[in-house]
């Protein structure tokens, strides 16, 4: 239980929007995140509405009014074109993002929590793909402010997952210069695990591979 301005021992308290625990998990992400630009709400069982801060193929960051204990598994309900979708999610981290004053002049905590989608089936992956792609297509989710587009890949040989910028990979078939990169496209990438090519599993914004090759 949290009283006044106190925090659970497992919580990192900070008024910064980028706290150390977030940076630690950001380095481990397998999929690129997209910033949610319009207010998009969801609901977790037993909790009032939460607001999406950013979203990826593998999880979401949410904003809400109470602490979530890491390791907790709970359904996340989202609205998708008038239909409710329910995704099983696991709390990876939960931190204080900032402190605010309510209408009565009392201090309240605003939390950010990182959720990962928990053991998704192939059908669930498809739902997540469609939801995230729709968010991007409608301008509700965009790449971070640095403007660099990252896409999600899986190695065909060792199954390792990667999130990479276009400048880090080279397409097997050059037609991706003339059409948007999409799931199933193959790319070369120098990685230590093996010599397998990468398969794109989420292309993100519907734009071609845009790297200018150096003239020989």
C-alpha cells in the first residue's frame, strides 16, 4: 500500500519522464516502439482506464494512477475500430513518472508501466499487427522524435529477433526501393549469431527502404 508521497521499495521514484529502469528495459526491447500522439485509452482488469504512451509489436507503455507490481499478468482491453480486443499482458516494470495536484489540492502520483504481450498465439500476433498498423496508418502512432524508422526482424536461421534501422540492413530483393517494406521481405544483416538472412515481421510506416547506396 502506498501512502502520501511514499513509494514501494521496488519502485523507482522520479519526476523525470525517462527513469533509469525504463532505459534498462529499452536496451532489451526486440521491437521498435511508436509514440502514441492522440489520447488512446485502454483498461486493465480491476483498474480504471489507462492511457497508452507508446506501443510496439511486443508491448505497450501505459500511464495510470496506481502502482502495478512487476510480474503480474492481466488482460489489457483496447478499442479497435469500435470492437474491444483483449490481450494478455505481463507487467515488466512500473515507476512514478510525475506528481500532480488534484482538484482538492492533494498530491497524486502518475505512474508509467511497461507491459509485454504475454504468450501471444499466432491469431493474437495478427490482431496486434493489425492494431499497430492501423495506429500508424491513421497517424495516431509515429516513430520517436528523432524520426528514425526501425523495423522488426527475425533471423530465418537462428530465430533471433532484432529491431533495426534501414541503414543497418540491405534488402535481398531491391524492389523494396519502389514499394513499402512489409512482413515477409528478406534482408541481409551482419550479426554474430549466425549467417542467416532476416525476415521482416513488422514493417511499420508504409514506406520503401530508403537508404542511398554509396557509389563505387
